[in-house]
């Protein structure tokens, strides 16, 4: 057993550096996914809701185009999260 391993034997979960890095990476991916959903996703949803309301009240073609673009952005964010 190496000196490093024996000195860290009380922390078996993190005894192997690769396992520790994998766990950190997984935690960061989860946090990033939550941030996307809770932040950007919610903002895009709110924007889409307001655009749809404006379009239903007689909005022009530019608003419809913006609505489609926001829908595409929402789909991309969901794909990342």
C-alpha cells in the first residue's frame, strides 16, 4: 500500500483521486443543470409567455418570429440540462 493511501485510509470514499474527481465532476454537472433550469429556463419561459400574450393581442410577424426563436432557445437549454 502506498504512503498516500495508508495515510488517507480513514476516508475510503476519497482514497482514489480518480473517484474523487469523478464525484466532483458529477456534482458540478448537477449544479450546472439546476442553474440552467432554474435561471435561464425560467426566464425564457416567462419571455415566451409574454410574447405569446402579445401575439394573441394582435402582435405582428416580428413577434411571432421572436416567439419561435425563444422556443428554440428553450429546447436548447433543456438539451443542455
